[in-house]
C-alpha cells in the first residue's frame, strides 16, 4: 500500500507517543489533532487494511477501529448472503 500520504499528516510534527495514549483523555487529544488532518481518511483506511491494533489512526481509537472492521465484515456477509 502506498504510504506517501503520511508525509502530509499533521502527526508528522508531533511526538509519536501522543497517538499511543494510555487513557481516554489522551485519545481525545489525539483525535482533536486528527480532526483537521488532510489525510485522515487515508490514515484510517491504512490502519484498517493493515489491522493496526494500537494507537489512534485516522481519528479512531483501537476500539473504534475494531467496531468498524466488525461492521464491514457483517456487511460483507450480508452482501454475500
């Protein structure tokens, strides 16, 4: 997968630990940064496609990404029906 988009991410100028928080407030802080990022959609898709389990990617926490993947699998099963 192409990763050139990463050079455009707002996170590139921020300490990486910011996006690997240990509490809910840290997640919110990271999500606020992601909210105005020009590559947030590509970042989220990258994390989903590569099954990245840790950190905030594309503005979504680990839990939110698991929910998105579960919903995608369910939709795929219904479509395959």
